[in-house]
C-alpha cells in the first residue's frame, strides 16, 4: 500500500532528474530508429522513409507525453534525436553544418516543434479523447511539413515564399499526407502501449530506483553505441 501511494504521488512528473532521464531515454530511442531503420530505408531508396521514421518519432513523443504528462518537454526528445546526426557527421568525417547533417536534423526538430505545439494546445483532452489524438497526429504531420517548407524557402532551397495559396496547399497535401497518416497510426499505437505500461513504469521507478536508473543509463548507452555501429557500417 505504501509503495502504491508513492507511485501515485510521484507519477505527476518524476522530479527534475526523472524528467531529464526520460528525455534522454526517449530521445535516444528515437535517434536510434533514425540511425538504423532510417538509414536502411534510405539505402533502399524507400519513398516513404520520412513518413515511417517520422511516424515512429510521433509514437515516441506520444509515449513520453503519456508517461510524464509534460507535453512541452517533448521538444527535448527531438533535440536529442537530432544530436545523433552530429554523431553521424563525426563518424563519416562530414562538416557539422553540411546538408548531410543539417537537413535531417532540421526535419526532426521541426517535427517535434509541430508536435509540441499541437499536443500542448490540446493536452487537457489528449488522454481523454481519441478524436483529439487523431487530430493531433494529422495536424502535427502537416504542420511539420509546412514548417520545413518555410525553413527551406528561407534558406534558398525552396519556393514556398513565392507560391500562392493553392500551390502551398497542394505541396502540403502531397508531401505531408503520408506523414500525417503514418504519424497518426503510430501515435495511437504509442499512446496505447505507454498507457498500459505507465503504472508499471512508475512503480519500478519508485520501488526500485537504483535498478531503474541503471537500466535507463544502459538503454541510453545502447542507443548511442548502436547508432555509432550503424553509421560505421554505412547506414
């Protein structure tokens, strides 16, 4: 009974240390997916690579929001995942600010920015309404594509600034629909899984904190080591 009370009292945020660890672990898992699955899909020239990896990113972010109930802090996950691109630059001997690094890192950061904005707006109903969760996935998918198009145009690599409304709408639908669909489906999956595991997660963290911290450190280290191996192998 005492352990259950501790779980309930701590499950709101987990404290600063718990939140930092959560951001590192969830962000590293996302980064590992980008390094392994993303790299493999890139090698085979899979047309919907961005939709699949972006959708998994939404699943990871949704799981973080459900676990910690701090939607604004989901932005940190994208920062951690984007840092994996710097690791790839070091391994491949590429400049840190080369398109090889900046383009995918920017896409990750803009996706997490879009997700954070949308889920923060609807957070009070995110966990109680399936329609809101679906709407979050769709809106975040399209918004991330719009933000990337605006950034690319500002950097001289796109024509968003010169397009009219119809051209912008067509571009958003063409480039964003796959991400909106995949992102919504995987977001819902991430939500369902994390909702089921959340009580066990907090009980493990509260009752066995040393084992919890050791396991999270191990998971984070595994993600970074796994990404390094993936990059070194040519992914």
